[in-house]
């Protein structure tokens, strides 16, 4: 984990202001889904930058600072659990990415997205890439910002709801987290339509 590797290309097509987008927390039982949009300068490279799931927590936080300092523009947005329950997690993930794009202080000329599902954003060219967070630095950077923002949120939420051990599981469906939901019931931050939560109240 966190090994050095050949630096990822900064973006899909050089010479344009291209925003990379990714989300974090799609598979969690609790908390918002976060997304980030990042525009990197042409030629940007960093030997650590990769899919955030391949990085240690310490390295993600170090990269977070680098990205925030060196990006042309970046933004993070979220969709909370109650809205996830209303519109479903796929729509919520895309909505979070749209909100992050809306929040950019520099308008991109194009957008590339991790995964294979997206909805048109304004009049911009949007391209999806399966495992894009391991292929392009701007998507990887968005992955890091989304993941670290969500982890910070869940660590803060753990102080209010320590019975779920979110400081350890970050809201993901671990056996211990599922057992805590059975014992204590769901919190206001749980996603009530998700398996492992909805069946507790059924």
C-alpha cells in the first residue's frame, strides 16, 4: 500500500481545463456521499497520487494538502443520508459530483468521471472511465479529496454517535457496524433504505 508508482497523466486530454470527478462513501450504511471535482495544471504529476483506496490514510491526508495547494481549482460537495434515501445512491452520487462542479471557482472545459454512469453536466463534454481514479491524476485527486472529506465528517460524527465506531469503520458495513445497528437501532445519519439498516425496522 502507498508504494511509489509511475505518475499518472494529469488528465485525459492536455491543453484544456479538464475537471476530474469522483465520489466516496457510496457503499456505506451511514453518512453522506461526498464528491470532489479537481482541475490540475498541465503537466502535474505526483508519484504517490493514485486511487485513494490504494493509499494509506496518512498518505491521503498528505496528498490532500498538495492537491489543495497546487490545483487550478477544486471543490468538494455532499448529499446527505435523507436525500440519498429519497433519490437513491446512484442519483445521489451524480448529484454530489454536479454540486462539486458547480462549486468550482474556475469553469472547466470538459469533465472526466470515475465509473461508467453519469448525467450530462451543463453543456460540457463529459466522459466516464472505469477505474479512472487509477488512470488519470485529476480523477485520482478528486478521489483523495472526496475520501478525506468524508473520513473527516465521519470522525466528527463519531463523537456524537460513538456506539457505531465510525472512527474505525467510517460508516461502511462491517460486521461490528451491523451489530451496533441491531443493538442500538439506526441513527439520524443512517441510510434507511439500505440493506443492513432498513431490515432492522422491518
